[in-house]
C-alpha cells in the first residue's frame, strides 16, 4: 500500500531530518487491510533512525505526538484500529518542545 508519511515538530530529526516519506507498506501476513498499529510498528522499524522511544511508547505513539490521517485526528478515525487506504497521508507532529 502506498502512503505518504510526514513528520514535524522535531520528529523529523528521528528520521534523518527528512520530513516527508513516500512509502510502500505491506499488511501483516494473513491480513487484508493495513491498520495504524501495523504502520506504527513498520515506521519504528524502517524509518526511525535514532531514539525510537521519542516516537513510540509501548505499541502506540508517545503522549504529545499528534497523529493526523488525511488531516483528521486519528482518535476520530479509530486510533490504532484505523484501517488505512491507498494514498493516505499520515502526519506525526510533536506538540512537546523544550525551552
């Protein structure tokens, strides 16, 4: 499945300072659809180059990371159980900043 992933608010630093990634992600074996929980695991394994603990805690994003799917808050779409579709745009933005 072809997706666009965008990182902002400092999270791009975890991905080699690249803000936008055009990726092809396969669903888990035996699964027909790709869910957000699968995408997070794939992202951690394939895109996050350093400090993965700043991106994820357990099986979800860390508190303070806003996730948008096609400009809609992922909590309104179903959170970890959201089924992704071809050409979706998923944005991860850190809302926590040092001072």
